[in-house]
């Protein structure tokens, strides 16, 4: 097993220096070739993937002053500064892009499992099918993630012609097509892979980095939800909620029980190794206390915008304690200090790369609202909100009386839950053309302390880095 994992690490290292068609040439030989079912299962764990960079600087919650931007530019990364300004060209010719390379590096591994596990020396047919189904799901999920950076937001009117990302189903470059496929082709591939694999997924998770039927239903629902196919997403999210509710290892953290109401200090809670709100994560062991300064690369430079935080929060929302103040680490809650920097609820942060319980509930509530099931949507929102604020304030306000009001309230709850994490990037893409959410664009102009920058629709899609274009000269660059 150590030899196999060492090989995978080697593949990942090689992949960080090239485009897709370069690093897939390497294949293990001799004793390094997996041949037992346990070998193929081990490959599913893989390594942590760092796709946590660009969109964290692109969401609308953040602001910065001139001194902070200068320091960001000098001491952190050129790419971060350009992403914060919503610039078109954020990568230099020698920059590596984790959003492309780290994702592509996993395709080799998943393709080995998908294409070879049925020939494993041991294991039953059903056991092999379950492992293969997981690998197909993970391969499709990483393709979905890649599409969120380098493909345009899904639009049924243009999806058949909008360029997206390659579909990679082989662990060899021989006879393999690495051309960019259309948005329509990519989403059809993802949905087919997940739909066909879902019946074979195990009933319970083997590990936080392994997919089971609860996570699988949520992931397939999320793909439909991201496409704006809320009616198609609804049954999968309903199934996911039901499965996760029946799993005694999953449940909400009641923030009211872990936060000191006067000081804003956060108490410890049982099972700090893995948060009960985490359903699936590619980041390993998500928990409430994971030091997520790493997500911001240790930056004390950006702050969360006061106009946005006051729009979405009231002073009794326990989630405010997850923000840290300018001068001290955990002081925001007591004074409702808008000058805040970090958000440390890892259970929410992992939802951009995986699935969490709040993620499932909030997608489900929005789909219910969009389908006119207002009472059920309000109940689902209450179940989440009662763990985030005093119970007497957790009901959806009476002023939220129409279908459109409730849809907007469900999305506002998503913003509150993922505030400051960068995950709102996905909602910004999804809701750009939604007539109910044009008011969000008032926040899509910001300053670096000197100049102002306004997000355009084109910048919802990243340009392919030059280091990738070198290896794929036939690619048509994004606008």
C-alpha cells in the first residue's frame, strides 16, 4: 500500500507542473500495480486537494484598504491581488493553478479504479461495483468542480456551445481526447455518471472522504440545483436529508451551546476530530476548530464588508461569534463589531469541495420554496436556524409571505451560513441572471483602497492559465 500511495504522490507532484495531457502518461508497473480490492479502495482516499484559492478573493463579502492591498500584493500572491480586483489575467506564464492542476491530478487515480477494479483478484461482484461507483462519483464531482472555474455558468440557451472543461475517463494519453467539451456535454456526463452509480453506493460512509448514498444523493441534487433545475434537484435532496437524518453520526452543532453569550468565546464540543455536520469532504478531517487562516493564507489584510454583514445578520445570530475582530481573535459577537476578518466554521467551509448538512438543508429549502411548498421550506429552514440563534427567533419572519420572498430568504440564509468563506462564489454564478437576485449586484463593486472594480459576467469564468495553454495549444481561451 505504501508503494501505491508513494506512486500517487509522485503523480500529483508531476501534475503540478503541466497540463492534463502531460502528467497522465505515468503508469505504475510491477508490484506497484493495484490488484486487490483493498488496493483500489485505498486509492479513493487520495490526498487533500487545495482548490481553495481564487474564488475566496472573488466573493462580495470582502473589502480592503490601500495599505492592506499593497501588502496582499507583495507578501501573499500576485494572483490573489488580481483575483480581488476581478481582473481577467490573474496568472503569469509560470504560475501553477490548483483549480486546474490539483483537480486534474485526481483523474488518473479515479480512472485506474473505474477501469480496473472489476478485475481485482478478490472481493465479490457487489463489493467491486460499490468501489467502482464511488470512483465514478468522485471523478464526476471533480469534473463538476473544475467546471465551476473554467466553464461558464449553466445556461440552457447557450450550454450547447459554451466551452467548458475536458472529460477525462482514461488513465493514459494514448488515443485520449483532452479537448474542451461544451457545458452541456460536461453536465450531461456528470449527471449520467452519478445517476448510474447512485444505486451501487454503500448505505453508510467508510470515511469522511468516502461517498455513500446520503452524500451521493446530495451531490447529484447539487449538480441539478447548480443548473437551475430545481424540480429535478428536489427528490435527490429530499432523499439526502432523509438518509442523513437517519444516520446517528450526523446532526447540527447547536451554536448556542458552544458560545459564551457575553464574551463570544467558543467552547469545545464532543468529537472535535470530525464535525457531525460534515457529510463528505476532500480535505480530510473537517472540524470546527481547524485553523482556517490557511484558507486565507494567514492574511490579516481583508475585512468583511460592514454594509453586507449588517444587511444579513442581526446581533443575536450566534454565527457572529465565528468572526474575529480586528484587534482580538474572538470578540465580534459581544459588540456586533462589523470589522471582522476570519470565519472558522469548517463545517460550512467544506461544502465548496464536498457536502455538509447545512448545505443539504439550504439547497432543499430553496428547492421547496421554488416549487411552491412554502410550509415545508419554512420548517426546513427552522430546523437549521434553531441551531444558529435563539429558538424564539428561528422561525422564518412573518414578513416573508410570498413564494419569491421565501426563495430570497433561503438564499440569504445561505449567505449567512457561508459568510466570509468564499463559497458564495457559486451562488454568484448561479444567480447572476436570476431576476429575483439582481439586487445582489449592488455589492459587486468594491475597492482595493485606491481604485474601484466591478465584477462582470465574463469574470465568473476564469481564464485557463498560460501554463495549461502551453500543453494544450488547441484550447480556445475563455473571454
